[in-house]
C-alpha cells in the first residue's frame, strides 16, 4: 500500500526519538522526551490517539468504548491529566462513596455503601465496614482481620506472584459471600479477574495502595467528558505544543539498527532514523517488532495472557438512575455508570454497564446480551420498568488488559532492552500495577527516563517523580 512521505519535523538541534504507539504509554513517553529537548516523532496505526481508552460517534451520541475510572492514588495518571490540562474534566469525588445494591434478597433489593471517613488508616474504613449491610457481623470482623494481614504483606516478595488471591482469602477466613460482596467487587474492576485467577502480588498491591495507604487513596475519579476529549484532543494539543510530530494511520513494519548505532524505523513508503525508539504497543505487536537479541526470552511476551471487557450500553427515554454510578450484587451486572451528559444526550438517560472478566460473554450475540441484561437492569433499577429502551448496543475489547494470573510478574519486561536505544512501554510491562491507565502512564515515564539517561539528557523538572514510577 502506498504511503505519503511524513512531513518534515520542526528542526531542533540534538537527539531524536521515535515513539511507536499513541496510547497513554506512548503519549506519556513522547511528552517526557520532548520536554527534555529531544526531537520526537510519534507514530500511531489507528486514526486517533488514546489506545484502548477512546470515544466514537453513534448517531448523535459520543460513546466511550468502555468505562474508565481512576483513583486518587493513581498519581501518575493524575500527573498526565495535569500535563494535558485535563484535570478539571475528570475530577475526583471528594470522598470515597460507592452505592452497592444487592438484588438477590428474599426481602427485595437492598442498598449499602462503601465509603470512608476523614480518619487515619485503617480507621477511615471502620464505620463504612461496620455498617456495610451486605456482610454479616462475623464476616465484617473477618474482613478487618484479613485487611490487616494484607497490609502486612511485603510487595517486594517474589513469592506473592506465584500465589493466587482467592486461595489467600480462603486461608484468611473469607467466605464466598465476602469475596463476592467486597473483595471481587473491587478486585474484578481493577484487576479484570476474579480473586481465584489473580496474582496475590497484584491484588495485594491494589488493596494496599488503594485502601490501606492513605485515607483518600481510593476516592474515585472519572471523565465527565468523552475520553476522546482527553486522550486524543487534549493529548494531541499537548504534543503539538511540545513540538512532537504526531502521525496517525501510520503503522511501523520493522525496526533495525544502523551501522552508527541509530535506529531505522520502517513505515510504508519511508524510513525514519532516530537515536532512540520506544515501543509502546501491545505485547504481541512488540514481539513482532523486536529485533533479535533485544530480550533474553522474547517468547515470554506471548505467554502474557489477555482478558476481555464487555460494555453494554442502554439508552432509556427517561432518567432511571440518580447516582453517577453504582455497583451491583446478586446479578450478572457489575457496575453501572450514567454517561448521559458526557455523551451529549439531550433527552432520557444513557447508562453504560461495565463488565470485566467477561470471558463467558465477550462473543455472545447482541440479542442474547439484550435478553440477559435488560431484565437484570429492571431488577436493579426499578425506574427502568416503565421506561422505553431507545437504543441498546455493546462494545467489546477482547484483549482489553493483560491477564493478572499468578506468575505473570516474571513475564513482564522492564523498560530497558538489551538493544541500546530501544525501550518498552505499555501497561503490560513491569510497572508493579495491574493493567490500568495508571500503569500505562508509569510505563511511559519509565521508558522516557531510561532513554533520557542513555541520551545524556536532563530529566524534565515537571515530569512525574521517578521514585514513584519505579
């Protein structure tokens, strides 16, 4: 296929870099390198930036492909929002407060809340746990003891990665109900796997950092605008201002070293030459592009599994949910978000049902999903019983995240490769975090730090703190 030559980049003396991939990891790496005075070209095969956190048009609606949230403890992603001047568009709630509705009760649906108080850890969760109605008094007491045991775990212990979180919870007295109503309620949404399928190392990191590190660590933030406004429009504006040459619809076909130690990056119709290359693409694409000798065991990248996320989108003719979001028990529905204002809908209400760890449903026909989820929403939200469904559609990300299975930690590579000048980024790399927007940004920072060190460039003072990105 023919490809027009890339336009000339703005001329700036000094080092050059090519970043392959325009998701959050690639955009972060490109901004960090450009802020240090490196002349950067960012190449993205899709027609937009943002990776798997993007928006598209469906008639008059602006739809996010999936619901993405972050927590106050996601300091790297918060830095990213500041860097692209988007923080005001994705605010944090003042204090953790999650409505949790259980519909599978003989006496009917029951509302509880997961929330915190402005008290020191772990007292900040004491009242919320003590009044959480979806667990018995004995279960709440055992949850408290398990939380303290979790807090005592050493996240640097490699043995944690070989164990599964579900077995650890069972060994620490957690009932199946406690796992469903608390541990998986949080863990499935953050890890994209149930406790029994999750590495203890990653699960412990999530709960220690999010719930047991700082009183406000788990406060939830989400975009009040389409994700494309943040991860494409504002990101592209920030890249342009930093002097980055951004090319979409441009897929890299190969990488090779030159005789003088630089890198040739081949795209259809042209070869770009750079001092450094950051590969910020999924693990299989990384494997396909890696030159021989770049990693000791590159086949390990193919052993990093993937996990799907399904999103069910329903437009009603009237408001049926008062809260901005809620979590559900006793139903296949996991989390429901109100996306009415962000989508531009002028009448009625648009709900997005976010279903993580959706291996059993990801390929079901839309008609089957409609027959499954509309009755569940009627049980969960009484207002839907008299409402008309004006639209129903689904979005599917079959490889939304890497699978956080026990042992995955040893498969995740760091930012540096054995090929000088070649670096890796992506939420699937060794950030210590599960596959989240936070992990993606941290990986971009780590790759940029490694490249700047090799290039002899000073680290930008406004870059996210390196000790936090380790």
